C-alpha cells in the first residue's frame, strides 16, 4: 500500500505520488503527513519561525517573468534602482534592532552587475556587520552572473561564499518543468540549470532551500514532477552536507501580472494548499522542514498546515516587495506570529536559516 510505504519513508514513484495527490482523502493525507512530521523533527511540539528582512538589490531584470510585477526591463531607465550601501546599512541596523539575524537579498538578472559588484557588496556588508547572515540571490542569478562575467557557476558560488554568502535561497524554481517555464519565465535559466547550480552548492556545503510556486498553468503531474526532482537532487547531496534545509511552496498571486492578462488568475483553495503540503511531506522523504507560507495563504490556512505536514512558519518578513506587488498582503509581527503558532497548539521557537534555535 502506498500509504504504508510513505510511512516507512520509502521514496514514492511518480505514479504513486500522483495517485495519492489525485485520489487519497484529504484527511488521510494530512494525518499521515502529520505523523511523518512528528518523526522528522527534533521536537514535534515546536513550530519554528524566523526574523529576517528582504532587501531588493535591484529591480532591473531581463528574465521578464510573467508572474512578477516588481521588475522593470533594462530599457525602462526611469524606473531603475540599485540599492545604495547606505540604505543597506540603515535597513540592517533596523533588522538587528528588531531581533533579526539575516538579510534575504533578492536580486534580478541585471545585465551589468557581474561578480565583482556582488563581491564588493557582500564584503562591505560583512565589514559593517560581521555576524550578519546573507541568504542571497538564487540559482537563476548565479547562472546569470556567471554568463555575463565569463566564469563558471561554481566559481561564482566560490567567490560569493568567500565574500560572505551564508546560504542560497530556492528562488526561481517556480515549477521545474520546461513546458511551464517557457510560458511563465521564458528568459530565465532552465530547470536543468537551476538543479545543476543547486547541486554545485550542495557539493560545496552551501545551505539552500527548495521552493515551488504553484497555481498558474501547471498540471498536477507537473507539480509531482517538481517534487520528485527536488527529492532526487537532495538524494545526491554528500552525506553530512546541508543540502536543502527546507521546502517552501506558495501559491501564485496574479494581481496585475501578465499571466492574469493572459487569463491565468489566482484561484486560492485552502484544501488544495493543504493537499500539496501533505503530499510534499510524503514525497520529500529526505527534506526535514516544510514551511507554511502565511504570506500567500493567510493565518488560518497556515495554522492548519501545521497539522498537515508543515513544521515551520517562516519569517515575519520585516520587508517584502516581490510577492506583495502581485496581491499578497498578509502581515505578521513577532508577537503575532508566535500567537498564531500557540493558537495552533504548538510552542514557537525562534530559529536561524539552519533551523537552529536562537531562543
């Protein structure tokens, strides 16, 4: 029986995972996922959370993703910005004052910002704030920096780590299927390239995260393919290395996007989200942490997700601009996120990017 194999943490096949997603009763999936959560985490009574700040390096991006309202194209010079070091310093000081320990630096595929720019930026930030964690860029940006700098992606990762990179976010995964990517992000590096850069990071023991943006043009089979590819890549991670520290799925928000103009709008279903969370826990038998995306699904659905396979509530996000620009307007402060966790029946514990307790 597929459920029994999942409970034994055996790797499910594509057909088995699809069958569970398509046919299994939601309550059964959530119950099994919750059982697996309890066996995977250090303390089943705890739900973790984080304090960090998203800062956008630039809004210039040549990828032209049709789900993104935040970027501007290279020729739209009147809209361009590149964040100056003085603003980073101010925002980092504010972040530390609020109890945070990390900047999530989201870039864009800027045609003129090569490896030297990021080395200088990271060095400057670490010089001002030696304890600051930099969770920065993502596979697409690494591939882009390599291309315009005339070096390999491995060299980009090595030089970024030497400059102060702490971890590599899972940005740009969307759905790891070429049919989907060619429609929603035609100029972004391929699924194979995303996976290859992550593999290189894992080989170098740079911690990463795995993400998914669902609810646009993808099929259920393509969601399953995405999960399987993440699981299989994690299986290649050298023993003892971090690999993917967590899986973070969120629903596509369509407000004002090109995809909405093409007829693809957000149709959020809490039960569909819970089904995805639960199936992810069953399929991703080698990724310990699964995050409930309160920013896109709201407090109540995120709380239920904590009983459906998720064990983390993510960050309070002192600042977030990209997903919010497409209609995700939920907000938490440090008291609110902890109260939400308690209301769901768990003990909140503040963590860092490596899921180590900070309190």
